[in-house]
């Protein structure tokens, strides 16, 4: 109101005769009983306070983090990898079970017969004893005085009967049926490979679970940073719009002074140019705000998100407990970061894989058993179209030179993979150290900026007040007003950003040091999206 009345008095006063006296450059004194400057109280007044004030049910960093984890495709992918690792463990255990198999078959055979041919058979009256020498057959008269000759028994001289035998054939059944059951027990695998293979699969599953938890924490942190970035864009839009309101008021004053002959056209155009620049800045800030809102909506998978602040970013966050020095924080990060633990578990899985694979250097011992029920059964001679059962049981020791050479190559591959993982761990340790350093220094900078920006804002607000009052009495130029307004806008944005910077630095430092615990919120499956309501 003081500024309005000053402009009104300046416009109502008659124009002085002759050149005006030189204006006084002395600043109006501040009120003697003015209270110490309170930056937080200043920020809680005006449009900026209204825009950043937390609303019931509004978005907070915690809400955004929980929903981001629930809707994260990367976390869902890690969950699927855990399920795959669990299935791999089941496959490993099943591979060591005794191999039980069964087979049923039918075969139609082509016709075939085993023919031993025909011949003559002589029936001897008295044959040789068992184990004795063969008895030769004699030839003599068939009867006393008979001219016909016959085979005769050499012992008795009696004629023997000579019989022609029919051909001897074995008929092969043309239809063959079989039922078989087989059992194989890998004895050497139980001794050499079972324990390391099982522990290797379990360790691999644990490594994937740690990677899943690390991804949850990363998604939470990214969501918090995106949330604070969105609040930063809100503050920018409101602060620049409020600056435009003040500049337009000053431009109106200058326009009135120009019409009264107390200001130049150049001063009017300077403020007009500043208005255009601020409007361009508003347009840029709105684009950034829309981009931040769209980023949050995509991250949370919610295009109907109500963008209402629910967290007080003007209030300073609570201090972090047990902060310590930078070296202590780096050591803490190296001992707590889940990404490192996941890689260490992966190295353990590789070691178990090497132990399990070394079984290929040694001979393989297997026990086996087989039961057969067939028609005809090949174990019985001659073959007959009858169902008969048989079985077999045994053990075998086998060794393959090719298997030993392949095992050597596999172990070399395992060792190369282990060296790669060791290098990745060292690379990650260095990256984590740098990450902790950046977050630690950013936090210290934000704390210092909060104090410095408060002092800057106090000076900028007072400078703008003085410049405005001096301009109202003709003791300040348009350049003074423009510079004071720019300084005040910059100070407002800096003090808001410094408070948001402290929250983002805290979030980054908590993440970098591994102090955050994974949020075990249920991750939604994309296939269930339509049924969630």
C-alpha cells in the first residue's frame, strides 16, 4: 500500500519549474523494532507457501517410494529371476535322484524259421554207456541165408531198424511284446558332486535375492529423488510467477511515471523486456514441472495421479544419526551394500560350481537294475509266445578321457568368471566410495547453503524493499529495480532448493551407505493389472 500511495502522490504533484534537485541516495531506514529475519516464516507466506503446503492425502516421498516399488518392472524382473533360481535348485536336486524309467513296446517281426534239416536215425538195441566209446554199426545179412544186407548190432548180430527223421525247425514268434523297468543310481555323483551342486544352487538363489532387494532400494531412492525434483519444479513455477507479478507492478509504475514525464522510454522498454524474459522462464518452468509430473506418473504407473504435495519441504528434515566421518561412511557402505553382497554370493556359487565339476576328472560309478516282462522273453530258449519275466542287477565303472578334457575346460571357464566377478566387486567398491563421497559432500553443501541462502534472502528482500521505496521517490533507477528483483528471485529459489537439496542429499547418502532396508511391498504382476480395480 505504501508503494501505491507513493506512486499516487508522485503522479498528483505538479511538475517543478526548472531542473529538479538531485535525488537523495540515502536509503529509508528500517523499522527500529523489526524482528530478526526468519527465512522459514518468510517462505510460509504468499503463493509459494500455498503451493508447497502439505495437503491431507497428498503425495509424500514415502508413499511414492512404496508405490514405485510395487509398480516397478525391474523389481518384477528380479522376482522372476528368484523364481528361476529356485527352479534351478529343484532341477539340481532332481538330477541327483535315482533314475527310474519304464518302457513298453510292441514289435512285428518278419517271418523266419531256424531249420536244422532231416536225416536218418538208427535205433540200436543196446547203446554205449554214458561216457563210453561209440559203438560202430556193422553190416551183415538181414537173415540167415538172405542175400540182402542190413545194418546189424555188433553185439548181438541182429538187424537194426533204419528210420528217416523229419526236418527239425524252430518257429520264431512274429509278434513281440515287452514291458521294462530300469533303475540307475549315480553313486559317484552322490560322493563327489551332490553337496557342492546343492550349495551352489542355493548360493546362486541367495545372490539373486540380494540383487532383488538392492533393486528395491534403488527404485525407492529414485522415486524419492523424482518426488523432490517435482516439488522443486512447483517452487520454480510459483516463484517465477510471483516475480512476474511484482515486475508487472513495477512496469505499471514506470508506465505511469513515463506518462507523467518522470521516466524514459528506455526504462519502460527495459521492464517490458524483463517481463518477456520472465514469461519465457515461466514457460520453461512449466515444461519442467509437466515433465516431472509425467515422470512420476510413469514411474508409479498411474496416469490419474493427483499431484498434490503431502510433505513439508520447507521444514528442515531431522538430522541423520551416527553420521561419522567420510572414511567411516565408506567402510560402512562397503560392509552393508547389498550389491556387493550379491556379487560375493555369486563368487561363492562359482566356487561350488568348480567343486561339483571336478567330479568329471574321476571314473564314474553307477549301479543299475532292470526288470523285463515280455512275450516272448529273449532270455528263454526256444522262443515261445508266452509272457515270462526276468531281471538283472549290477554296477559299472566307466571313465571317459573326453569327459576329463571337457571338465578341464569347464573349470577354466568357471575360474575366468570368478576373476570377472572379483573385478566387478572392486569396480563397484570404487564406485560406492565415490557415491558416498558425493552424497556426503552434497549434504554438507546443502547444510551450508541453507544458512547462506537465508542470509542472501534476507539481504535480497531488504534490498528489493529499499530499491522499491527509492524508486517510488525517484531516487532509484529501473536498473536498480530489475537487479533487485532478479536477486530476490534467485535468493528465493536458492533457499527453497537448498532445503530440497538437503532432503535429496540425505536420501542419496542413506542409499549410498546401505542404511536403507528393502521395502517388501507386494509387487504387482502386469497380468493382474486389469483385475486390481
